[in-house]
C-alpha cells in the first residue's frame, strides 16, 4: 500500500470518528429536549394540542417513532451517567 494512501485513509477515518461522536452526542441532546418538551407538555404553550402534532410541524417533521427513539437514547444515557 502506498504511504500517501494510508495517510489519506487515516485522516478520513479520524473525520468519520469525529462526526460519529458528534452525531451520538447530538442524538442524546435532541432526545433530552424532546423528552422535556413532552414530559412538561411545553408543546401546548406553542399552540399544539398533542406532542405528535408538535412533531409533525414542518420545521421538525419527525416521525413519532424517530422522536421516541431519540427519547429512549436520552433515557439510556441518563441512567448510565
């Protein structure tokens, strides 16, 4: 293998690891915020009758399943900490 290819591969691998870590942290943070929004029924203060209606807003357009998956990720990490 050419040394320059190994260097390129190593740099790309480091970027992949960095992005993956950021995504994982982002999922936990997003899950926490969604959990708080749901638990405290804060969506009602924004004019939504249900949490699901809030999730469906165009700016978010989360599927219910996705939101609850993120909430579960937060709960798992919260209890591990």
